[in-house]
C-alpha cells in the first residue's frame, strides 16, 4: 500500500491475507495478525509490545456497515465486496 495505512486498510489487508474469503477468522487471530503486520496501528499506547483488540473491534463495525465483512459470534468473513477490496488493494 503506497498511501498511509489506516486501521480499516490494515484489517482488510489482514483478512485478505488470512483467507477470510474462504473461511471465517476469529477476532483474536485477527487482532494478533493485525498487530504483527501493523504494530504501530494495533498496539497498546503504553505497552507497545501488546495488541489492542478494541482497535480491531471498533473498526470492524465500519466494515460491517460498508458490507465488506460479515460477522457471526466474533468470527469474520469477507463478503463479495470485501473480496473485491482485497483483490484491488493487496
């Protein structure tokens, strides 16, 4: 990604890499993967070596409303639109 990565871009890129177009990804796996890929975006403020699940959960709401992901019991899958985002942006 050439532009500055946002939380939403980071989550979408991570879901794409994790294969969420074919299988659901639980919120904890997603959080850790986002943190590993983008530590500056998904780390705690005072303890930078730890991920913040709330940063993922808060932005997932935007992705749900944009019809990019679907959620079932804190497990996320890319929609057709989400898969298209991944093909275009990753």
